[in-house]
C-alpha cells in the first residue's frame, strides 16, 4: 500500500493525504465481487448435545484436555 501511495504522489505531484484519499476512494468504487464461501463438512457420526458446553467439550476433547 505504501508503494502505491508513493507512486501516486510522484506521478500526480500531490501530498500523502491526498494520495491516500484518492486510493481509498478508488478502492471503494472498484470492489471486486467475491465468490461465496462454502464450508466443507464431513459426517462423523457424532451426536453432541451442546446445551451443556462443558460436557460437549469433554465429549469432543476428553477430560484430560482441561
């Protein structure tokens, strides 16, 4: 980012604040569409009751983990 600010300062002969503001404005306008995140899952065959967090952690990690 600093290199982009310095390059803009040099090419347009503007101050650092103006260069930063211009780059921020350009970034706000030119946002790229992102691919939606898809969480990978795997069926482990476990059934965990999460109403009691301590019991759920013990079941998943073991009692020696504490």
